[in-house]
């Protein structure tokens, strides 16, 4: 499982695009992806959780997250992308 965060700027949003972004506003990581954004809907952070197979790496996870972002059909420009492989996270139990 990967958690991918894409930071960027929106292009010119029409009413349908504004509604799509506002409808997906949340701070959680989901497979469909969620947005957090500024008040003017100019800058955003898109969070997406991507299932990973044993041979999947960061490039495949980023590509899947960009595809999930593209599914919202809003114009955007990517500024930063960060991916975390949750398989590498170690949990310390007390």
C-alpha cells in the first residue's frame, strides 16, 4: 500500500470542477483520492491511497495517483509529489 500526496495549483475551474473538488474535500487517504485546498480554490493537496502488489514500486503508485487525480477532470499543475510505501513502516508495540 502506498500513500501518495500531490501538491499543485488548479487551472481555471468551471462550476462542475468546483463542485467535484468541494465534494471530495477531506483529509483522509482514500483510493479515489481527496482534496484539501485554499479558500480561493487555487492551490490544493491531493491525497490518494494506492494498493501495491509485491513488485509495485513508487513510479507505479505515483502513476495510479495521477490517474485518480485525472478522474476528477479538473485542470491542474503539479508542484510536488511524495509517496510513502506503507510496507516499509515499522510499528512498535509496547
